[in-house]
């Protein structure tokens, strides 16, 4: 039986592509979720971040132009506001997040994914 993994993936991101290759090389048949197309719900994000042990602030893709344009780089912005922005603009979520039976994490740097394989 194939080992299960889920990757929240952006195919345009080299780190995300490399993590996907590492998962497949380890014998997993990952469910690949292109979150830029699929989008997020607030519930999904809250559960994913809790499982990965990160806050919305830590999961914010600060390199996304939207982060600056929406004023989200200010440390005073609440987690609730960050989550709302992430639902409205999926690109604001750092990538890739990976989930296996061993847990969930943000695979940055990409070598972190080995903790779950």
C-alpha cells in the first residue's frame, strides 16, 4: 500500500517542485493540491497551521506583492485579518505545506520534509 502524503503545492515554485520530487522519491503517492486554484477556507488554514505548529504570521508569504500592498507586513495586523487575506488571496500562504501520518509542516527549507517521510 502506498504511503500517503498531501502537498499544498505551487507548480511555479522551485522549492515546492523539489519537495514534491523528494516525497515521490521516498515512495509516497502524494495528493497534490494546487492551492492557488483550489483556494483555502479559514477552517482549513486554521487546522493546517495548528497541525504544523505555525501562526498565520509565520505562514505569511512576505515576498508576495499582495502582502505589502494589503499592509500585512505590519506586525500589528491580527491573525484574523491575516487569515481573511489568505482566503481572499491564496498566494499569501507560504509553500509548500506537507501532511503525512507523521504530522504537518511548512517545508522550508525543503530538507525539513524529511522529518515527515
